[in-house]
C-alpha cells in the first residue's frame, strides 16, 4: 500500500539512501494519534516511502527490536564507516544515515500519515535541509527514477484514506490484533478492560442509541454481521466473555464471572439509555448485570436465550453433558464445537472460509474449555437465577421486549415462555434458522431490531 501523498522520490534529495526495517502492529495504539507501534525486523520488501517513516518518528511512535537489530546496526555502521548526522524532524531529532540501505515492510493496512506533520512544497522540512550528495536517490530494492514533485501546497494536502483509530477510553487498554483475526474478517477495533483475573475484550463501534450485545459461551464473532448492518444508526458494544475469544485466557470461569464482566463494561463505558441484546447464556449474565442499574435499560432483545432456572431432564441433561469434564477434554482434542459452530448449522451459514477459520481460532484451547465451564456453571448458579427473576418481575417487567429465534432451534419452547412473561412482547422467527439467527439472516435481524427500536423504544423514550 502506498501513502496517498507519496510521489516517487519527490521528497528525497540526491545522495540520501535511507531505509529501515519496520512493520506496524495493527490495532496497537500509542500516546500519539497513530494506531500502531513500529517494530524493527529482518527481511521485508520496499513498500513504504521514507517520508511516511519520518511521519511516524515525528509522531513519537516507539521502535522495538529487543536490542538485537540495534546492536547489528551499530556494528554495520562501524564496519562500513557510514557517515551519520542528526536532522530535526518535526519535534523529534532522529539520525540521518547517508549510505545505509535497509528494506521496508508495511504490515498494516491502516497506516495514516501523522496529521501533525505537513509537507509544504512537497518535502518534509528535514528532507529540504538534507545535504545534497554526489548522486543517487532513495534506494529500495528496485529504485524508481527520480521525478519532479507534483505535491500540492499544504492547504491542499489530500486526506489520508485511513483516519487514525478512535481514542481509547479512560480505563481501557489498546490491544494488538491477533494474527488469526485479520481486518478483513473482523473490521472493528477492539480494546481491553482490565479486570481481576484477566482482561476482557470489548468492541465499541458506531454512533447513536446504544445496543449492548451479550453472548456467553463462544465469542463476539457471532455479532459481526448484524453489527456491520446496525453501526450506521446505533452504537454497538459487545464483549468476549472472560476466557473466550480475544479476552485473556482463564482456567476457571462461571456465569458470575461473565455477569461481573458485563457489569464492568456498562460502568466503564457509562452506558445509559441502552438496549440489551442477549443470546444463549448471555441472557442470564446480561440481565443479571443490567439489573444492577435497571434505570439505564430501555429495552431487551432476547435471541435464542432464556431467563430462568433450567428445569426438566432434557434441559439439565444437555447442560450436564456438554459441561462435563469428559466432554470438555474430548472437545479440546477433537474440536467438535468449533467445527459445528463455524458450519452452516452453527454461525457459519454466510461466512467465507477465512471467516470460518477465524471464528474457530477464537474457540480453541482454554477458550474452548471456558465454553464448557460456562455450560456446567449454568446448572448451579442459583443466585444469578434469583437476580434475573427479580429483575424480570420488577424493574424490567414493563420494558419493550423483542424475541428472535431460529425456526429450527427452540425445542424447549423458550419463545412461548418469554411471551408468557411479557404479553406485550414482539416475536420474530427466522425461517430455516438455527441457534444463531443473527448469522442465519443478518439482514432480517438487523431490520427487525431497527424497526422495533424505532417504534417501541425510541418512541417510548421520546414520550
């Protein structure tokens, strides 16, 4: 990828041959407005012009290499006796090397030029002051011929096509995007909320009335398609339950752990007048957490979930089997749940192969063990069921309720039970849908939530 303000060699004086090994770690924020940290590394191909590197340096983006590359670079300089001097770049002084050729590799698709650094007249100030050498130009592995700059004046500087990431909210920490979750399949930035026992991954995108999407068991990837459709009109907030997805791995988790994490997100993000959207065991964890501040909740969307103590041999037997230690370790060894969950029977009906791999990658090892432990915890969370029951009978009883279930995945009759608790509830059944109706038909689910929110929630708040 080339920076849009780059013209081949237009800001490089003859005799200047400077390149550095670096890559950008996507998603990691620094104190500057740039969204990455520069890392020195071996190898790479010459893809990024020098002036963008200087933008990074002027933006105080830290350089990390564990010391090895710095030592090698010093040895190289001594051996080759490459002259060096210092030039002023923005507000930071950096060394200028006049003969050292080092290839550049750009790993991030989101590398903007630092907005504080302008290039009036087509050159950075440091490069305008660079001493003209005998001959040559900026050397990449295949040096392009020098060309006269057609750079517009600073006032006409074209905007970079990737704006800097949104600032990290107080109390949150930036996170490094894992290699198994490329931007293509998860187009959102994620931050971490530090909690006792480990961090919780939180995604917060869009503007408008807030939707808090809560799932407990697998991870937030199941909300991707519906969030993509709703983010233009709503602020969509979701989290990976402790121990799952991008959250810190944990050996021991319960539904109380998930409840506390949801409550912490509500408080840290100061969510108010929000609609709670819950799925699966997220119904218990989400409602119990929201009940701590019921005055902030304006509506509930129940997606293939329940809000009461499990009863009956079928229900409790399923939880006992899936939550057993034997099934947990068998699944970790064979990957049954990730395979089923990423298939058309699970959440993968409309996913491409890369998305299915990413979904399954977030559900392996300790994350998969956490899924089974959450299922086991559902058998003996009496306190949580009491909290949920009090909330549904009390402050939540008059809230607008929307239920969305897959046509093929309500064997225990959860949707009719919601209707009995909330006679005014609106109900939607996704034709041919399974356990993840928001993945089976994201267009229908997003449209249903938008219409219901406008007619039942927003109208009630306005009145």
